[in-house]
């Protein structure tokens, strides 16, 4: 969008776009902006390239101001994790969310069953002798 888009619109047009960008229905926005034939004026305004450019600028600016950045989210989570009097359940949840954001794969796997050793059981003396062999003594 060109820098002067809002300056090329009248005050009335800018007011209409601001109201519409806030979610007010187009006819109501046109009425509040002072247009006499609000339904027709609203349609004509919304067909205007300048109005569309200004609307896109307002929506972009609004989104940038209202949507938390990734860094802001991580800062909030870090504060929760480091809170010395924080609820342990909240701290665990904050750690889980932080791990997901950072791409840390933390999985808990339970294994059950039995393991058969390839070596038969050794006596203490045999273990010491084998360790000495491995250590090069």
C-alpha cells in the first residue's frame, strides 16, 4: 500500500473504513459515518481500491498490535516456569507448552516385560577378574 492512501480519502471515508474494520456491518458503518443512502454508499465505498488499501492497512496494523509474538509467548511461559511460588501443575504445563513450541520431543515411554541376559550369572570373584581384564590389568 502506498503511504498516502489514508490521506487521499476524506475524513468521512476514513471514518467509515475504521468502523467497518472494527466489525460494524457495512450499512451501519456508512450510517454512522454520515452517508445519506447508507446501503448504496457502503457498497460503493467497499468497491473502491483506495478504501480496500486503507482497510488492509488497518487490519494489518490491528493484527500486529493484538497478536502475541512467539517471543512474547515464550517470555510468559518462562516467567511461569521460573516463578518460585508457582503452582507445580502450572509449571509442568508451561514446560510442556514451551517444549512443543521449541520442538523438543519429550515423550514418556513405559516398557514392561523381562530381559534375558546373554551371560550367565557371575560370582563376585568372576566379576572382579573380568573387570580387571577389561581394565588391562
